[in-house]
């Protein structure tokens, strides 16, 4: 049996597109076992045949993110616009928390700098102060040095661009790579008559960068409470110097006495917007624990 390697690049019902790893051409395939669950980014083996290609094996995943379902990611570019649509600290913190729990490198992009005011830009600098790798850009007008920085982050990797619709993901990608890099995938051609909206997650191969690049539909919010075993203390990076210093070692930093996090908050060592997000997310998780699905 002549098995070849590929990466899942698109799915629609039970039809898949695959990028063949040696030719880098995109082909259509069906899966052999109905029960196999496949996601964009899955590394697979397939058997080519004139009457149809068949996916025969899924290689063990390095990691998996549930929303959108993507396997084997190295890095996510979380894209927010500073203006139009406006950002919200809570939405930002929910996204950051969600993806930081999934063990994937996060790059934070604040887009539409050209139409942003200084006050908003200053307010968002808290994220680079906390320690996130942060870029303020105008995706419509990237400088060559900015392109170089991004290309170096993407080279030889599998990366996804994630963010609400309208924040400028597609514009950024088409500017960063080449015009119309983000185009219709062959599965969507077959199933949607070539309609060009980012309604699905699609993976593209970039030959110069030897990278797999994933465009995703817009999400307005992600829900950390749906993830299992969330250690919220570790989601808020800036808590780390204070952890273990609260009076109670199971302190939730809500109303306990001698809480190191609350003290840091009162001393302006922790940003109040971040602590407010913490409270909201904590409440969501507690609510979720008491709900039986
Ligand atoms: N002013 C400004 N507008 C932008 C920028 N990037 C994207 N846009 C506009 O924002 C809208 C949404 O962009 P699009 O790339 O489709 O967003 P997506 O839904 O995240 O893929 C379009 O009208 C773009 O022209 C930017 O850097 N500055
Ligand atoms: Mg788009
Ligand atoms: Zn505490």
C-alpha cells in the first residue's frame, strides 16, 4: 500500500482537503474510518487512488485547541483592533487566558494603529508590561521591518490568526504574505460554490516561509469555563510573584484576609482591569462547576 503524508487543510462534513507533504499540492480525500475525528492541522497518512484518496491514519497530535478545532499549532496570533471595532479588556483577557491554557505560543497584535488614539494605545501597553509579546500595527500598511519580524515568527511553523471578525485578520495576512494569499480552499469551492468569506477554518501552505498558516472565522468571545481543570492562578501571568504568599494556600483572592494578590492590587502592582476580568472568569468557572450538562 502506497501511503503518503499530508496535513488536513479544510473540512466540510466528511470531505477533507489535504496538503500533500511532498508536492505541497492540495487534494481532496475521504476518511477510511467514520469514527476518526479529524481537525485542521492534523498530520495524516493517505492512500492515493484514481477513484478517490483515502485517509488511513492520524499521527498523534502535539496539541489541540478546541475553538476553532486545530491540531499541532506552534503559535497563535491573537488579533484585536484598537478601534472600530473597539476592544474590551474582558474579551482580551478571556482570549489570552483561553489560549494560554492550551500550551501554544501567543503573539498579541493590536491592529488599526492608524485610526487609534494615544490614550487607547497607552492603556493597551499593560499587556507588554505584563510580559506578553505585543505588537501595535496597522495591518493595511506594514513596514518592511515589521514584515520581517512577523515572517521570522512564522517561518517553519504552523500558526493561526484568531480574533473577532472585522479586526483586520484577512487584510493583515494578505499584506504580510502576498495579495490574495488567503483564497478559497478546494473543499469550499466544491461545497459552497467558491464563496469567499472566512466562515471556516482553513490552512494554507506558504512555500517561501515553509509555514502552514491558518485563517479562522471570527469569534467574539471564548469561554474558559468550558475548559477542564483550569488553574486560574496560572492564567494571570502577573500573579506569579505573589503566589504562595497569601495567608491561605487555597486562597481565591476574593475576600480572604491577608491576600497577597489583593495587596498587590491595592498597591497598583496588579492592573485593576485585569483583576476585574479575573473576578468575572472566576465566577463563570464556579457557575459552570454547578451546572450539569
Ligand atoms: N484603518 C484601518 N482599517 C483596517 C486595517 N486593517 C483592516 N482594516 C479594515 O477593517 C475591515 C475588516 O478587515 P478584514 O481584514 O476583513 O477583517 P477580518 O474579519 O478580521 O478578516 C476592512 O474594511 C479593512 O479594510 C487597518 O490596519 N487600519
Ligand atoms: Mg477574514
Ligand atoms: Zn489571595
